C-alpha cells in the first residue's frame, strides 16, 4: 500500500537534477545508462517527505539552476545548460559556500542523488552487494533448524498471562480522580 | 493477510462498531466508542494496549502509519524508509549542528525499524529518577518483575553465536585486545538469522518487534487497531478527557475522513516529539511549564573504516556487541552496518572521491557511538506541528571527539587502513598516529554530523508537579484521564537503548489504569 504523496517533479527540476547527476555520481551514471532512473528515484524520495520540506527543496533547486546565470562565464545560461566544467564549478561553489543555506542545499541534492544511485539494482550488482541472497540463505537455514521452536514460540504470543500483582502501579485515588 | 480488527485506509469508512455522523457543509465524521484510546503502536502504545485488552478493557489503538507485515520487508532500504519511517527519515532537530533523527511511522512504530537492543534501565538511572525526580516504585528491585514480563514477551536473549558477522567480530576482538569491557547485546529476537535488515523491517520475524508480539496479542484480546489514522487533538470537557479527534491519512493534499473516538482515557504513545505535539495542539497546559522541555537525544556519530580484507558487513547480525568500557563517561560503541545508499549519502564527498571510496564498500566497517548527553533541547509547537531544537554542549562535543578517537585507535589496532570521520573538513585518518592529532585538535561542534534514534524526556515524569509534566505513573498533571506511555516520560537520558525502558514504563501505565478500574461511561457523558 502506498504511503507516498501524489507528487511529480517539474520538467525544469528534472533537468537540473539530471544535469547534476554526472557531477555528483561521475560519468559512471551514464556508462550504466541509469541517469533518468536516478532522477526518478529522487522523485520517489521527495514523495515521502513533508510538503513544507519538499517545497523548500524544490525552491532550492530552482535557485541553484537560476543563480548559474549570474556567473559571467555562464553567458546567461542556467545550470542545466552549462558545459560540464562550468556546471561542476557552479556545484563546487555551493558545496564549499560559507553560507550555510547554500552548503546545505548542495549536500541535500547530493544526498538524494547518491541515495537513489546506490539503490539502483545495476549499481548494487556492480558493487556485488546482494543482501537478498544472504537473507534468503540464512532465513531458510533458520527455518530448517528451528521450525518447531519457532512454532511453539509463536503460539505463546497470544497465550493468556495476566498482569501480575507485583508490577508497580498507582493506588486508585478516591473518586476516581487524577493526580 | 491482514489480521482481524486491524483496519487500514482501504477499510474506511466502514469500521465495524462505528457510526457515521452527517454534518452540514462538512465531511461526515466517523465516530467510535471505547474505554481507552491509545495513540501510537510502538514500544509504548502496543504494550499498554495489550495489557489493557487482556485486562478486559475495550481498547482502540490509533496509528498514523500503515500496516506492513513481515512478508513485505526486503533489503530495499529506500522503499523501507519511504514506507516505514516518518517523513522519509529526513527530520532534523534544529541547532548548530542539526541532529538528524528517525522514527518509525507504521504499525509497530520504531520497534519495526530499530536495532533490537533490549536493555534494562541502568540501576544508577533508576536510582537517580527515584532520588532526584521522586518517581515512585522505580527502583531496580521494584521494577524487576516488570522487566521480566517485557523480556518474556519480546524474547530478550543473547544472539546465537553463528550469526555474528565479521564487522562485529572485529569490534569485539579489537576491544578485547585493548582489555576493554565488551558485552554481547541482549536483543529482542528468537533465533535471529542475522539478516542485518533490522532497520528496514525484519524479513524473518525473528526480531520481536511489537508488530509480531504485542500488537497480535492486543488484537487477540479484543483491541482494535486503526492504521493510517492521525490524531489531531485530545478532546476534553474542562480537565476531563473525553477522547481524540483526527483524520484518515491520505496520499493527496486533502485530509481523509475525520474521526472522533469517545473514550474514558487517552494514552499518548506517539514518541518524544509527537506526544508533546498532540498535547500542544490540544491546549493542554502543564503547571510545570515544562511541556516539550528536557529533550535528550543520545547523539550518535559514526566512523567508516576501510580494511584490506573483505568484510561484507551486511552478512551477520546488526550490533552483536556493545563496548561498555567508557559507559561511565556516557560513551557506548557498536558496529552498525548500513546499506550502500545510506553510507554513500552520509559520506562527506561527491564525484570521483565518493565513487572511489564506495568501491571499498565491501571492505568497510561502520562503527557508531552513542553519547549520554548532558544538554537538553526542546519541542515547540510551530503552526500545529512539533519542531525540535537542540544545541550540543561544548562538553558533549569534546566527549564525542574523544569517543571517536578511541574508536579509531581500536579500529587501526585491528588493521584499518583509512578512517573517514564524522567531522566535516577534518581529513581522513590513515594511521594510529593520525589519531593522536585528533585528540589534540579542537574540532568545532558545528562540523559534526550527528544522528539519533533515541528521543526522550519531553513530558518528564516525577513527583513534583512544579517540575514534571506527568506523575510517576504517566498521568498528565492537572488533567483527568490523560496519560503518557513512551520515551517522553524519561526524566533524563538513560545511556542505553531505550526500548525496554519504554515497554516497562508502559506496563506500569497499564497497571495503573487497570487498578483504577473501568470508569463509568456516564461520568463522561
């Protein structure tokens, strides 16, 4: 069952994040052919966070895109239209900014992209990270070894066991009142 | 299959036993009646609900999150965070540095996503609560049978030794080599297989969260659980509590069905951030003026150590051991493997530097440190939402640096080649000699990367209504029928994982309600 908000990234925000992906994740993201899917993953994460935080992040992405225009070498282009070296320099300015808000924005965008990237099955396979295999193996071993004990234990979950008298409790107050 | 009497969004508005009241120009409201409504289904709420239901009371549990059974848990960390964590786990206590905190938002609450450490409250802490906060019936001797009961229900045991992974063995051997006190963790598990998926839902059910213990027990004894339902406020007539109001949580911007539950008593178990939040929204004023104050966090930092050999930290149980050598200083160490997505996002690099470091993921040992903090923060009500603020003290900052240095020394002693620190701008360590530099260095606390999962203390219990929000039994001072059963009650941080303490206090709260007996409905008409 979905717990996620009904939200989609705007085309402009997608463009900014897609342009940022090779800077944060290196060209490897294109070698693996998963740049768009990484941005999809960011969108999925944004759907799980509070509206106010999401709005703040989206405003930050718009600001990040637009402030590139103020840099003379950008010739008035937004971040997503910059050549790679200028785009990398723009992100580095945010990353190393003495202004806390800009620095936090750079870290936030990096975190979303990295989280999405390192969740992608292609990337996980490259890392040889296969926890599902491990889980399947040890879960099976557990069942083979302890099936009977587990059944008995599960049956105990609903067995009656009234609260004993020696659990500390307040004495009833006269008139059923409250402290 | 969904259990009987557990209702999710899909079941609304046809909840058995409810009535649907039509209102002019507003959405219909769904109304229910019960003896006790419990807000939250984690370590506090599920325990209260279970004990009260077994004691014969008509109990309704209201849980904001969804119902996700054991079969739905996988190693997909992102999916789990989106489904099981409040706000995608991306919440911060504001301060410099901010502290990122996570809490569960699902049936079972944070017990579904915690590491499963099950420790009794240290005796010195119980003694302090009795002595300084005048909490009644709280000495270790008085609490023994309560702890025993909790330990029985959640199967608090040592881990089967063959499930311990290499990262934890390194921590264990490293501590022994230095002659440090290191102990096997007691965990709420039954033949845990060591899947290392605790933080994303145990896929075998071996971790005995309330999802697989107290919640089924509550349902068995007749309680009703309403998932996907958010409580907006507690309702009252004067000081007498009459129930709660809230709404069904939807995935759109629109609130779902409003509901009203009439109850003789309300138990808030929404955690140390949201319990005071509900009290604020309900207009409850504590005579102590301390509602929302006294927030402790047990700030955590982690170091990432790279070894030459393959570690594969995901193979083996989460936190098999705790290093207790420095517990008197408020420091506890453990090995805490985290998946690549979370490891990568918290490392202070990007681009080629991050890519190259992450290639070493299978050779990483990630070790964490819990600090028993001395400073407190606060939860405030901002536009109807609870907002936490917390400022790490200089003293605690120094202890975090010392603890990190000790941990690094131990890891280098076990063969670590490089250690990435949780302090931004401080270069990685390459050898034990570098650690000496760390001891000597003044590291500004603003550059520390702090996280926590232990929020405590915002409705502190105690015997003095001028200092405490709740009495010794969780009853909110100056109200009738309103109780708290979660980590909000802690008068101080406890220095160990708080789940068992919460469960034990919740058992006391339930015992108190049962001792008071069923309040006649007409008294609240």
